[in-house]
C-alpha cells in the first residue's frame, strides 16, 4: 500500500510537468499562429497599398495619353459644313448695286458670250424653298427668286436665299391678274407692297422684277387694254428692269417629274438660258426634277448664275 502511495506521489509530479510542457507548447503554437496571421495581414496590406499605388501611377501616366487621344479624335471629326453663303462684303456690294435706282440704265441687252443658265424661280417663298436652296447648294448653283406675298410664314426664306448668294426679284404681292392689271396705278401699288416685304428681309427694294404672266401675257387685256405696252416703259423709267424667259420647265400646270425634266432640258440655241420654274406648295415635282435639270446643263458646260445688272436681259414681245 505504501508502495502504491509512493508510486502515486511519484507519478503526479511527472504528470504535472507533462501538462505544463503541453500548455507551454500550446501557448507557443498559438503565439506562432497569431504572429503568422499578423505577418500575413501586414504583408497583405503592404501588397494592397503597393497595387493601389501602381494603379494610381498607371492611371496618372495614362492621363496624358488619353488626353492626347481625345484631342486627336476631336481634331479628326469633320466640321459640319454651313450652307453656302456670301460674305458680308459681297452682300454689301449687292445691297448697293441691286437697289432700285432710276438713274441707273446700264442694262445688258446682249448675251454674255458664255454658256450660262439663269435659273429663275417664281411664286415663292413656300414650304418647298428650303429644299430648293439645299439642291442649289449641293450643285454649287446660284438662282434668282421672283417672290410674291402669298406665304407670310415663309418670308424669312427670302433673307435666307439672299444670304446664300441668290438674287431676289419681285413678282408683285398678290399675283392676281384682275388686281395688278386693272390699271398702271394698281400694278405699282401691288409692286410697292412686295417691295416692302423684300426690304424688310434684305434691307432694300431690288430693281429686278417679273410681270405675272410675263410681258407678253394677253390676259391683261381682259382688265385694261394696252396696259402692258405702258408698263414695260414705266417700270424702266422708275429704275426697275423686267425679265422674261426663253425656256420653261412647264410647271405652270401640273406635270410629272419626268415631263418637267423633259421640258427643262429641251435644246436651246442661245448661249444664255433664262429658265422659268415655280416654287409653291404644289411643286414637289419641280423640286424632284431640279437635280436632273442641273446635271444636264452642267454636263454640257453651262454654269448657273444669279441675275445681276450685267446679266442678259430677256424680253418678250408685248401683246397688249
């Protein structure tokens, strides 16, 4: 029994020592694990910071390149082309030269010796005028617009046509045969009315006019016998010049686009062609025909010019 107790007392210290060693080892293990975790965490933070710094450096380094690319890209984008227009000096010249002036009699009654089409467009402005202007711009052509007072909403198109380098002429305000041809006074009252409209748009009353129906019209006799014989002299005495035509696209009445092209490209012996067409809400066929007509004459070596004081003056024979 004493032996057993001795053995017991002998074994207990040994067991305690073993437990202490295990505890110590466990503590060392935990400390090592904690230390390892801390070291790993520190290394991870350091790596993250390094990666962030590298990313910032890369982004900063890329900024000048990106900016340069953006600048180059902007430089490579073509600028939108503005509609063809006359510069201010050209407009000022036309203002002074085209205004009605009874003292000016320097008209050219002969052709200019060049293959020239004077495209004249009556009865506008209208909702079709913008399309016409765009077509003329596309082909580098100038024209003359003999305007009336039917569509007040489109009066600003008169100024736009003038700004683009076209000539503005007058075709009376009402274009009403019964009214404009009832007497010479009635005619000039109507002409003065459209003159005020045009002046409000371009700053002056132009000298270029076209009689409704042309100077050769016979319908005027129904309202006032002999009025055309009187008016052709009176308008020139007041500083105006009137223009008829030697070729028409035939759109005074309803025709298809193909028919208008055919009429507008009929052979003419004259070097100068004063070509009549119309601008109104019902003239889409005329708009559609214009490109083919322009291409036809350009292929033959003609240029399209707006009327000015040096242009050939086309007159019909007077029938009333």
